[in-house]
């Protein structure tokens, strides 16, 4: 199994574990802090990665030095990667945890209309989507005069096409299917 796939699976499992403790936001912040430590202190990373140092020594170090600074969830993650000898996946796992966490909190989309939309309409659309999906919504606004009227919305790979152009196309297809055109 590739390291990327394994780090993704570890991140998913870790976030499921963290979700049970209702501590997600705090743990994500701690992952940032841990990642900063790993980047800033190559000695610490090399210590964790070293094959010459016994895992029980590493566990003891983690408990004594990091035990006061990090939650039990982070310590469990560190114990896991040390005991399994897979410290090398830790940075990728942290990155993947962030990606998954953010994707669960926010949806991104593109709203396209025939003419520029005013801010009030955009905010109403955002609020409706936020109420429906229970996530923060980030919309990019585009103008395409070819739509004739209405709007087209692409939200996390889901398309809702309410444009006049789409309606005319659907009408044409129906007329063709019944032999009217």
C-alpha cells in the first residue's frame, strides 16, 4: 500500500476517533502545533524516525515531554506511528487530517449567471445552501451571457442548472423525443 493511501486511511481513522471525543477543533489546532515542531526541530523528527532508538524509549519521551503539551488524542496518534514504525507518514497524515476536516466544514462552489448578481442575492443563495448542507459556503461568482437568464450552480462537483439555456435545451430534447421536431 502506498504511503499516501496509508496516510489518508490513518487520517480518516484518527478523525473518526477524535470525533467521538467532541474535540475536533482543538485537536486540529494541536496537529498544527505538532507539525510546526516537526518542521522546526529536525532532531525531534530524526529521533522519532530513528531505527536505532527503541520504541519504548520514544514512547517514554513522548509521555514525559509532550504529555503536558498535547491532548491524549495526539499522544495516541504519536504512540501508534512510533509503535508501528511508520513515523514517516506523520507529516502526510497531519496534512490529510486538515484537508478532511476543512472539507467537512466548508463547501466551495461557482455560481454563474447571465448578468452580475447583487450582493444581497448572493448572500441569500449562500444562506439557503448553508441551511441545507449545514456547512459554510464559499462561492465564486461568474458571468456568462450565454445562459440567457437564471443561474447555474456547481457546488462540490454537484451541478444545479436553473438557467434559461438549460430549460430550452431540455424542452428541445423532449420535443425531439416525442417527434415534434
